[in-house]
C-alpha cells in the first residue's frame, strides 16, 4: 500500500492544463495566463472561452461565443414552475442544486456511457448560461416578484445583476462583478471540482457532475466561507470592536472566517483584486466601515498568526456592497465556478479513468464469529 495522506493532501490524482495553483509563492494562472493578466485585460466571457477551448478568442470568435451563451439562457417551463413553488425559506444553494439536476430531465442530449465530447461541450455551455438565471429566478420568486424578461443583449455580469435587481446596474458594478467571476472561475483540484470529476469519471452525465459539485460547494469549509465573513463583520458591528472580537476568538481557538487557505502559504493572489474592488465600492457608497473592519482583522491575523486573507475575505464585502443578499454569495461563487467545473469535466472525459483510491483500514484485525443474539 502507498503512503497514507489524510484528506488526500499532497496526492496527485490526475493531470490538468486548466489552472495552476502554486501555493508557496501565491500564484494562480489559467492555461498559462496569470490571473492578474486576465483580470486586467479580459472579460469573464473570454475566460470561459479560454477554459473551454484552450485559448483566448479573437474578436469574431468572442462575438459568436457570447451570442451562443446568451441564446441559451432561457429555462424550461418545468424548472420555472419548480422555482416558483420551492419553499421561500429554502437555502438558495439547495434550490440551485435541485434546479441544475432538473435541467438534465429536459435535455435530450444527455446520455451516460461513452462520452460525446461535442454534445457534452454544448451541454456545458448551456449550464454556464442557465445557472445565473436559476439563482436570480428563485431570489425573485421568493420575494413574490416576477423574473424580469431574460435578455440576450447583456454580458454575463450585466445580466445577473439585471435579473437580481430588476434593473440594469451601473458600469462600475458590472465591471466589479465581472472581475469577481474571473477570479472564481477555476482553482485546481478544489473539493467541488474533485467531486465533479469523480462523478463524471463513472461515465455519468454533465448535469450529475455539476450537481455533485454544487452539493460540495455548499459546505462552509468550501464555498460557504464568504457568507461566514459577512456574518462575522455584522456580529462585530463597528470598527472599534474588532480587536476585542478577534482576541476573544483567538483565545478560544476559534476560526476567523476568510483567513488562511489550504493551499496558499502566502497571500491568496485573488485577494488583492477583491480588496481593491471592495475599497472602491465602499468609498463610492460612503460605507467604509466594512472594509475598515476587514483591513484591521487582516492586520491582526497577519501579525499574530502569520496568516493572510483569502479570496472569500474580500469577496464578502464586494458582494454585500453590490447589494447582493448574503445567502446568494455562495450561489454566485457557483455561477463563476460552473465555467471551471464544466471545463474540468470535459477534460476528464477526454482521457478518463475511474477514481478509486484506497482506504487505510482501522477496524478489528482479527476476523470474529457472530455471537448468538441472546449473548450480545
């Protein structure tokens, strides 16, 4: 048996060209493009193309690609009915998980067994196009509001904010969300990506793989962390309460949400971008206390524990400042990561091997006889 690695830490399970996470120097790239280059020079749609096609598009290709995604945003009537009648108190991630699973019932291209990469590629983009609509539709319906007409003249970031709020967002808000989507698009063999690849490796279908990923992302140790950050800031309340709050947490050996990362041993390379956006947004809105509190928390944790803020730490303030409800933070993470999940699934299918790790057995060493019922 090979060496035991709890939680598969440090174990290389497959090959991927999609994203490279180098934890000891804090570097992230997609197909050879540093995340800074992509944030500064590309739109989210260009990043989707990059992940799915393996290269950046030229202008004509991007135009066609955008039209392709936008034409596939409309949901089947049955999914709309489900979203209208889902419990208004349900967690949006649970509704999203079920909504994506339901989409597979209406897609005639779905099959299990030998992969059809062309059909699977079409399904992948369909999921990327529809997942924001599911999130926004449920949010509107639970408030007793109608979903605004789905449009094909808005970018992914524009369209999501329009559907959530019922009106078009300003240029700054759209740009900020677009950057956030780029930063969350893919991130190596994270837990949800791993679950997607494990699912499809059985030669199941794309919808099953993404449903698995959503269920995994829901957990607070993965996607739910950004919700925890804003709850923490709300609990602290004011900047002058930060030190006491953090010191109390440290004394009780409790976790500070949004601080530290499983892979990055230095600053998360995505965090500075979201920090910059959070500062910009809060200054424009005249509500600087959230970023002031965040900055002080980050400073204390850096000085006391040598830990840096991660992407969730600042994305919470960004989404909150954009007026996005707290329980939609993780679904928006899922919207962005769907581009990476589906690209990873397609990559898995191109050279598939079933995942079957071993287990270190810790039960009884000697085999036993079953005792009679009366003597147990």
